[in-house]
C-alpha cells in the first residue's frame, strides 16, 4: 500500500510534505510536556476526567490523534492540515522568544517557519 494510492484530495507531493511536517511535533511534544504527575505517561485517556482537566490536555490529545504514521497516510488533506495547524499552535505556546529570535535556525524554529509557509500557501 503506497501513499500515492491513498486518495484524500490534494497532490501526493503536498500530502507527503504535510505528513513529513507532522513527524516533528510527534517527537517534540512528548519531550516538552511534564509527565511526572501523569498517571498514563502521556497516553491520553478519553474516559478519565484527570485528562480533561490536565494542563497538557491539548498536547496529549493531539498525540493521541496523530500518533500513527499509517493512520495519517489514510486521512484527507484538510484533516492533515488542521492537525498541522494545531501542532504549530501547541508548539508555539512553548517556544521562548527570548532564545528563539526571528533569525534563530534551530530545528524547532526551522520547523515553525516551514509549517507557517505551507499553511499560508494552502
Ligand atoms: Zn529556535
């Protein structure tokens, strides 16, 4: 089963690009949420009120929804774009603008720039 065979709207190259950009937050988010107090080690539990009230609810929920590469390949492009937009928002909340200035070229800032560019273009 190839990615190109999945019809979800949008060109294959664009979809590939979105899926590649979704990879970064899947690595980054778990490293930047504090899991000491989490009874589920960051594995979002839909049925527990603890998760509903948690500070990292949005982050864990995002990971819960976007954890599987093969699942992502099956989704329509607008859904992928929405996930990417949410990931950018979640990551931007944690980005410190004192250290990550406008000209910063670290992985995080590079990802944010690429993502913003892609989202603006579509
Ligand atoms: Zn940076």
